[in-house]
C-alpha cells in the first residue's frame, strides 16, 4: 500500500501543534512514512519536531533547501496521528514554522513474505545452475 498526497498543510509555531491522521492502517504492521518538506514562504520555517507513535524526530536548520524525513513505525491502532510541533526550546519570539509539501506511506512486507521471496530466488538460481551444468 502506498499513499501519496501533495499538500501544504498547517504550520507549527513555537509551542503550537497540528496533526496528520493516517487511517486505514493494519494494527501491528510496520510502515514507513516519508515526509517531504520545503519552505519558500518564510525564512524561519526550518525547525520542526515530528512525533509518530511516541518517537520524536527533530529537523533543524535546513533552510533554504528542502528536507525529507523517513520514519519507520508499527501501527498501534487503525489510525495513527503524526504530530508536528515547533520546538519549545527555540529562541523566544521565533516563528518556528515548517510546511509539509507531501507525504508517502509504505507498508513494509512481512518477514515471512520476504523469506519466501528469497528462497524462491535461491531455487531459481539453483535450477539454472543445474541446467547449465
């Protein structure tokens, strides 16, 4: 499953938060979330904390370029909130804003499925080797 959505969603100022709800997830499955940031609207939107399933990721000082965050998580419910916030330890009066341009959500394959795939490849290689010999 891959979801891609182009968007320009809210801003997180110093001490303020906003959420992105990821719904339709399978509980206990592993996912990779990729967030694409760039900010051509202001020069101070280069610090943001992103919390996914209790793990916080900080992006700092990436202006004037764009930056991506890739985070793996295990869904604890069918809807997971991704919380964006401005760092509380930033300079007083600083407008810590960041703009998410897009995101992609990938379902990671189960380990059993990957093992079957690898065994299948090994079987094909063995069969080809027997034919050549």
